[in-house]
C-alpha cells in the first residue's frame, strides 16, 4: 500500500541528506543562471545581465545561508565553476566599461573640435 504519511519522523541523517539535495539543486540552478548571464554579457545585453544578477544574488544568499561548512566535492566543484564564470563576467563588464569611457572621450573631443570650428565662422 502507498504510504502518504511516513510512519516515523525523519532522522538527522535524512534531514541532512534533504538539505544537501536542496543545496545541490540550488547550486545547479545558480550554475545555469550564471552561464546564461555570461552569454548575455558576451552579447553586450547589459540590462538583462543587471536584472538577472539581482535575482542571482538573492539565490546565492539563500543557497549559503545554512552552510554547515562540510561541503562535498561536488559543491566545491560547483563553487569553482561559479567563481570562474564570475571572473569572465567581471572581465566583460570591465572591458565594456573601458570601451564606453573611450567612446565618451572621443565624443567629447569631437564636440570640442566642433565648437572650435563654429567659433571660427
């Protein structure tokens, strides 16, 4: 017969296993989200990156709020992957910022030249 309600309470090991399973699921979702953020960053879709990053920060906090500091190798590997993708995203953000600053400087120089040209006439 199908047991809908367990006969006994879960023991400590069952609870720990359940928490570990939930944490692995959250980490898998974080990895997927981070990969998607990276793809949007590579395409220069910064508004999407910003919105997704805000959501991801909440998910990160939830994932690690109950850390018991006994991380399994799978979790450690997932964290390493997250860090690597974060570095790539950060590098793309820095490159985009530098490009925008350079473009702004060029525009400012062009405006200055245009003003000088207008003064001459």
